[in-house]
C-alpha cells in the first residue's frame, strides 16, 4: 500500500485497510514516499503492523541506490496504456482514477527507476482496484453485465448494448494482459541490466529499495510455507 499522504487521516486509512484485509489472510505492507519518521508519525507503520506487514519508505531527500535503465521509458509508456484499461465507474471510480494518476506522478517525480518499479507492481496479479473498476468486478463475477447502471459507466460504454459491453470488457481485458506481459518481459531485461550496472559500480544490489521490497515479500511468503524456485 504506497502513498504520500502526510495527514493523520492517512494513518486511519491504512488501519482501516489492514483491519479489513488481515482477517482474510492478506498481509498489508505500507510504503510511505517521504521521510521515515514522518511516515511513522502519521500512522503508516501502524497500518502495516495491524496486518502483520512491514513499513517501508522512499525518501527523495536521501541518496538512495537507483539505477535508471534503458527499459524505463518504454515501461512508463506501457504503464500509461495500462491505466486506460481500468474502466472506472461512479464517484468511487473518479476518485480511484485520480489517486492512481497522482501516485504515478509522485513516482515519476522521484526517479525513472522508481516510476518503473511502480509500473511493474501495477502489472502484477495483485494490483486489482476492485473497488472502482468494472473490468475487475465483472471478471470476478461480482457484477453482471446486465446489472450495470448506465449513469455509472465510462463515457465510451454508455451507448453500448449489453452484448457490446461484454465484448468491450473482454477486449479490454485481453489488452490489459498483453500490456502486463510486455511490462514483465521488459522488467526481466531491466533487472539484468540493473544487477550488471551495480556490479560494475561496486554496489550491492541487495541494498536497493526494490530489493528490500522483494526480500520483504519473500520472507513473508516463506513464513506462510510458500517456496520460491
């Protein structure tokens, strides 16, 4: 759960998310974009601990190990295309799309490498946004095509028939999977490049922020008896 919100409400939000997800067996890790202590004081760590997760931060004022890779630009472009597959609905959809755009902008302002890592995360299976996108809700069977209210639909879907909407959602779903696969392929190339560059610079790849995130998730998965091969 990443973010930049510095108000006390941010801590309450992370706690609500954690309280809702933890009973389902879902671990919530929080990532604050800013000073470690600032995130600590605004409740980002509390939310993580409530759901057996960990608190991490990205401090733009600290000299971190970041390697910008040739793949970053294309990953960013694909990330923009990926955003267009999140078909927002209703007021919650507008807010969700705005938050998504804001977080993308925050990541881009930090560094191309950070922006690329965010896009890679969005291309993963766990980035769903079930609260504000039609594609995820209909794909999971939570909403039927014929039950969609025209007033809550994206503009491009309002004049469609039920059959046309179904075809459009299927087409958008295929496009999302294509983009996700392309991002993941580029990320494989990117990771090899980053490891090589860090080796050439005499740096330890395990000390990067991305490596810290991966290490955290792997340790949490191992604690739940998952194995990595």
